[in-house]
C-alpha cells in the first residue's frame, strides 16, 4: 500500500457521516457562531495530539492490529486481549453499524421511502460492503480510492459555491437558548463528543500498517497529511455553512450541507446533496469494513482469538474475521440508532485511546529510539490524556447510562481475559 492508498483510507474513514450529521448537533449545543467555530478548531488541535501519539506507536510496531499490538508490547497479552476485542467488536463494529444506519437513512430519502426502513437498508449496506471486501484487498482499496476522490471534489464544490453566494447569515445570529457560564462548559464538553466522532479515523491506518510499504517513512506522512487535509476541509465547510444559513436553521438540521446546497441552487438540489451524503458515508463504511477485520486477524494470529479467524482468502482478505465483524455490525445496525451508537463509541474511544498514552510511556521507558518520536515529550501526550479524562468525566455526568454500558463492556472483556489467558 502506497502513501496515496493510505491517505484514501484515512480520509475515507475520517470524512464520513460526521461532517453531515454533527454540525447541527454542535450548533444546537453551543449556540454561538464564534464558540462553534472555536470548537471545531480545538477539535482539530486535539486530534493532532492524537496523531502524534499514534504516529510514534505505529512506526514502532507496524503490524496488523494497531492498538492491541501496542498494548501487547507494553502491558502483555491480557491487556492486548481487552484492547483488541473492545476495539474490534465494541468500537468499530458500532461505528460500522452507525454508518450503515446513516447510509440507510440517506438511501430511504433518495427513494422516498419511510424512515422506518433505514435500519433494514443499513443492514443491507453492511452486507454489501462485507461481501465486497471478501473479494480481496485490491477490490476494497480500488473502491476506497475512487469514492474518496469523488467525495473530496464534491465537498470542495460546496465550499466554493457558498463562498461565492453567501452573505454571512449565520455569523451574527446566536441562538436565544445558547448556554452561559457552567452550562456552557458542560455543553462544550458534550459537543466535543460529536467533534471527536467527526475527526476520528486517523488511528485506523495503524490497523493496516503491515500492508504499508516502507511504514517508518510513509505512516507519519499519511497521518499528518490526512489530518491536515481533514482540518482544513472541516473549517472551510463550517465557514460555508455559517456563510449561507442562519444559526437557527443549522441547529435544527440533520443534513446541513444539503440545506446549504438547496439554499444556493434550489429545492431540486436536495436530492443531489443526499446522494453526495450517501457517497461520503459509503466511503467511511467501506474503509471501516476494510480495516477492522485486521484487528481480529491479528488477535487470532497471536493466539488471542480462535485460530479460524486468522484465515486469509486468495485475494489477501482475512475472510473469516471480515464475516464476524460484518455480522456483529449488522446486528447492531438492526437494533440501534445513530445517536446511541455514537455516544457508546466515543466513550469507549476515550477509554481505549487514553490508555495508549501510558502504553507509549512504558515503551519509551524501555527504548527511547523510534523512527518517529513525539515532540515535547512527555508534555503533549499527557495533555492529550488530560483532555480525554475531562471528556470522560463529562460523559459520566451527562450520560451515566451509556457510560455504564461502555465500562461494562471493558469489564466483561477483562473478565473473559482472566479465563482465556493464563
């Protein structure tokens, strides 16, 4: 896999359903244009801290599996078991399910079907992309490159059109319900869940690091170029949204980009934007179906999962692991909603990715040399961990039920590790 292929994976996963769904959520929670834009900037900064941490970890151990490999090398097999299974079937199966649900919503919109059919359509989308990736690595990579290029060009057109036609309707229209004081701080922390979802995806290149040619050089480039492109695109898109629509309309929209295009080009353009949104979501769906089975494959290869899950097809696809991930994701898509799945995923991300900071500390303590090293160490990794800890506390206060479910999944994985691993 070359640098361009890796960038297609990172951008394909990162620039997904979030940029269509979350701008309205963030606007409704924060209520002020300046605070909203500042939140998107800060979300990019926090993501850059994560990029630094994972760039060093991935270049230290460029093997299939990503985070579970880092946990294994620092804290042993039991930690690897917990991280690997929580990530594969707790985080990313739910991510695939959430993307499937959103893809189903957009397809139902295009077909004029009832929204109740979205879950069924989501299951069908997941099944289709699972089947595609069973064909082999080349098929999944080719589709990923093509879809990613198309959606980046289309989103660029949205930015240019808004820049030409907009009059700044959203920059001077704060919501009457905008929170203040302590309430604003709490709202900011909860809004950050949506931002993490929207920026998340850069870590996924670590799962397929083994397939990247010259990983010590290419992996940092893929991570940095991918995140820089994502930040620029998101800031331009949010500026475009505020340039065209009043904040009240943004805050109540589940497809802000569609409303922008409709405002510029008329009602008939709504279908075109729904099609673009579907394209974007399918790119993220395919990217996640492509990379997630590599975690299960790595676990099985290391004896932390049944050996049958390490089987590889003639096309290079870990086919049994792909079937498992696809089946779990389809079951979640049939039973969950986007908002519930998003909250569960982000809380698990805060726990698992936050754990990667002590993992890095332990690896640095054993061997300071690495192909890439985080600058200003240990300040920047500890800042990343502190931010995630604060966001977790906010989730514990604001979403105690979902937080309990997330912690229960981690505890269950640890309990199973005590039985499986001696």
